[in-house]
C-alpha cells in the first residue's frame, strides 16, 4: 500500500489508536469531519451542516454547525452556487458553530513550496496573545486543539460577515472596511510594540518559509537585475523585531459585517504568518492587494487607488511615529517586492491570470524596486503607470 493510500485508509477508520500506532496524521476533509467530531465528542449527533471554506491551497478550513449544540448562532451555510441561484437562507437559529483549520505541508501552488505544519500553533499562540489586546469580535477565539492531527478549532465570524476580497472582486469598493482594517492594524502594531510577547514570535523560521523565500528569493532567478534589492529587502524585514505583524494582511483574510458603517464589524483571520518584525510589511501588503485589484479592473483602476490611499492615510493617522520610521527608506521597495511576488513569486495572485495585466504589474514592480523611495512616491508611480 502506498503511503497516500495508507493515510486515506487510516483517515477513513477515524481510529485514534491506529493513527498513534503508525504515526500518520489524519487529513481532515468534508467526508471525514463528522465522524472525526463525533469521535472526539465535540458534536452530539450527525445532524450538522458542513461548509468547506478553504480546500487546501495551504490549509483545509471547514465550518461546522451543530444544530443540537443549543447555543444561538445562526450562520448562513449556503454555497456560492446556491447564493447565485437565489436559494433562500434557511439557517437554523440555534446550534453551535466552529471552524476547524488544518495546515497542509506542501502548498498546492505551481511550484514545490513546503512550509512546516507547526504554523498552526503559531496561529493559536497569536490568537491567544492578541485576544486581550484587540476588541471583542475582531478575531476568532481558540476553542480547542488536536495536537496529534494538528487541527485547531476556532470560533466563526458572526453569521452575516462577508469576505472583503470577494466584495472587491464584485466591484464593491467600500471605504469604511478598508480604513477600519487599517486602523485596527495600527492598533495591533501600537499595542504590541510596547508589550513583551513570547519569544516564539521573534523566531524567523516560519516567516522565512512563508514570505522571504517564496516572495523575495524565488523571483530573483527570473529577475537578476533586482536580485540585490530583493535580498536587501529580505534582510530589512528580518532586521528589527518592532511589533507583532500579521504577515498576511490581505483582503482575503478580512471579513466584514455587511451593514456596518464604523470600525466595529471587522473580523481578521489567518494568523499563521505572525512574526515580530517590521510593521510596514502589513500595511504595504494591504495596499499591494488593493492595487492588484486595480490592475485587475484596469482601466477602471481609480477607485482601488483611492482605497489604497485611504488605507495608507488611516494607518498613518492611527500609528505612532516609530511605526512609520522606515517608510522613507523602504516603502517603495517593499511595494515593488510585494507586487512582483504576486506575479513571479511562488504564490501568484489567483485572480490575476491575464498575461497582459501580469506584465503591467511586473513592469511597475521592477521600476519600484529600482527606484526605491517612500510608499507615497511609489503609489504615485503606480497611478501614473495605470493611467498611461
Ligand atoms: N473563523 C472564521 N470564521 C469565518 N470564516 C473564516 C474563519 N476562518 C477562516 N475563514 C474563511 O476561510 C478562508 C480561509 O481561511 P484561512 O485564511 O485561515 O486559511 P488559509 O491558510 O488562507 O487557507 P488557503 O490558503 O487554503 O485559502 C478565509 O479567507 C475566510 O474567508
Ligand atoms: Mg487566508
């Protein structure tokens, strides 16, 4: 039996004792999650609804609603297809809802990209460290963990929350969630800059595996002309443990309340790249994603540039001066590096498949890497290139 078939067989058995004997981690999936939770006595019956939120690019993320759990939650379990077809929302008004996350060792992108699966414990530790520092309902709570199978159970976002990237791709350029997300980011940076955090957050192994190598080292082969800039950028990002950074602060990891109009109504997920490092990384990540949406929607790019501008202003107003100190020297290079990463790195942007658009991002990114300067100058350059 091949190791894969053996793992499948073991997963189908759901027997803890069998897994322990031969040391195989059960791969969580839609088909075994109910038996898994029943086996752990985390649900009381098979009367549960399952929704797969992420299907294993880097993790498997599954939302489970236990209708007999007794707590009032109410969560919309319709699939995107059902939503499209206008299937009515028949959500149960009572039940217990949880989200299970299990990391994959090999990320299913075009190239071979391996990341240690103990990043799930980094995510757990980050959620626990940030819980007392962030307002209630802006982060998932840790519910329980299965060490052996590297599964983390966390609380779900409130029922009606929507993914910000999904809204952006639908052309909804909403100002408030973007500025609110920028302000919460500044809050997280400010509070952790003056708080001692566990030493694990300063270890660079997982940040290197998830960001430095795939984003900044991988593109060097194709672009030797900017290799030394990318190398220097990597050294800068590892140079100073200023505060806790999220590491993946993109609209995909920000959920928003559909009807909110102020800073409440933001829910931030996916803390597996948390690192004590350079705060500029997070705000430039957010801005780079807004601009990538602009490249995608070009020639209708202006609303996205406006959003990027608003995010940057909101962050600057809410951040303390030391958090902004590196902008003049690194803002432009960092924006260039992050844009290049999403076309020629190991994790290209899923929605940016059009080669002409990719080439526009690439050219702009290379120019920013060459010219350096502040983030403000770099955003001006992006606007000029998009408008040309
Ligand atoms: N606690 C939660 N409540 C509601 N939705 C969630 C929660 N956690 C994650 N999600 C949704 O699932 C998606 C994937 O989760 P997450 O970002 O944590 O995994 P990932 O590592 O990015 O997975 P992949 O790279 O495979 O997409 C998120 O973009 C978000 O829409
Ligand atoms: Mg994510």
